[in-house]
C-alpha cells in the first residue's frame, strides 16, 4: 500500500485519497486499487458514541473516495453502491443524502456526493467547464441493466436513459454534446436528442 497496511482503517482511507488525487502513477495505482478492491465497503452501523473512533475506518470519507476511485477505474462501483446503500434503504433511510449510520445523520450534503459519482461514472455525464462548452456523454451500460439520469445544465437538463436494447439522451436547446458509446473509436456530435440501438 501507499501508507501503512492496506485495509488498516486509516491507511485504507489514505490509499483511497492518494488514488483519488492521482498522486500514484498509472500501473502502481492499478495494483493498489486491486488490493483495495478486495476489501468490502465498511458501513457505519454502530451507536452514536462510536462514530468518533470509527469515522476514518468506515462511513462517509473513505466510502466517498472509494466510490470515485471505483468509478474512475470502471471496476465495481455498482457492486459497492448496492452493498452500501441497499442495507441503508432496508433500515428505512430513504434518501441517498442520508448518512450511512443507523442512528444518526452527520452530513447529508457530503454523503450526497454519491449522486455526482453515479451521474459521472455510471450514466457517464460530464458537464463542461464553461457555459459554451460541449457536454460529453460516455455511458457505461455494462455496469447496470438500465439507467435513467437527469442533471441540471443551463436552462434545462442533460438526460440519459438506457436498457439492454436502446439508449436515448437529450440536451437543453442550444447546447452541444458528444456521445461516446463503448467500443466507439471516437464520439459522435449531437444537439438536443439522440437515440441509439445497443
């Protein structure tokens, strides 16, 4: 690992941060990720007083970095999200913005970052840095059987939907986009609406 022993609580989070900030060069980053990949996401589900000592070992900070790194490497993000959020929903916490713990909610806003991770790394929506830039949509239909996402942009929404047979995406009027499907050597420019057969 990069710091300490991979899987050792604080070290695990440190490794995620190092990968997230791209401090680790290419092939080494992939090797470290493979080690971390084998560790199941830890979900905080303890009494309130244990949060202080377990904050780095499980829950929001480490999980958010892990989700983003998994999305960047295209490896296991959907599985991680299922392992973490489905039990949370079973406990009756019905919003992704809720904290992962059983009794408390420490930070709705920070944990809601997972919505951005899903829009970026599953739906594949990348908004430009400037209002006149091009929206790039690079969906990942191999990660989930179907997807529906909507992200606010300009005077409307960037939207995408797919199932096993078809993909549709649309942009607000006047915006420019590029669609990059798996296996395509380059993107296809489009405006407003595009429908593709998968």
